[in-house]
C-alpha cells in the first residue's frame, strides 16, 4: 500500500513538473527568441536630465539579462527595443495653508517600440510613464534625484518587461 502511494505521488509530481515547464519563474515567455537588442533611448523631452538616457537603457538591459535567457546583441536581435524619453516634468502635488507646495512630483514618460521578429503580432509602440513624489522643500538634486530616478526607472522597465514578454 505504501509503495503504491509513493508511485502515485511521484507520478503526480512528475505531471505537475512537466505541465509547468512552459512557464518561467519570472512570468516572462520569450518563445523561441535567442537574442535581444536594446537600443539607446535618447532624451527628447523638453526638460533634459543628462543621466536618464543611460540609466533607463542600462536598467532595461539589466532586467532582461537577469530575468531571461536571451543574449544581448548590438544588431539584428530576435526581440528589439527602441524608443525615446519624451517627458520629464516636475509638478506641485499638494499645497499648504500658505498656498505653497508641500510636495512635488517628478514624472517621466518613455515611448517604447518593441519588435518581435518571430511573432509579429506581439509588436507594439506604447508610452510608459511613472512618477516619484518628494518634499517641496527638497531640491531635486543629489540623493533626492537619484532615489526618484531609481524608483521611476525600476517601475517603467518592469512595465516594459510585462508588456513585451509577460503579456500583461
């Protein structure tokens, strides 16, 4: 009886393991793609933060190389990302009784073009945007700027990943 139970459990576990084999732990599916091309994202926003282009491009490359088996290439990738930074703005968010801003919001918008050479139906061009709030009495420089951009880049790169290979 114990032997039969072990055999049944092994069979069930084997079936579950095989059935889950088409999925990855990151939620992304790259299909038959082997290579990835991520072009530099130039900053074409009316207000330019010099480090943002490099930070976003590097962040997107890092995310894909960490969470997929794709090989990064400079040209002719099976999956190809290109685009530009189209928005970078600071706006007041909440006021005080003295009619001054208590909090400001940095918002970044990035236009992304995704081409999947193996599955053309997955291609898209889409804008992604995210924000970070900071105290109005803080200057948007140094660690305040660095923390805000880190948060924004992390969120937008994850949104691009989800839209392209996770299909969310």
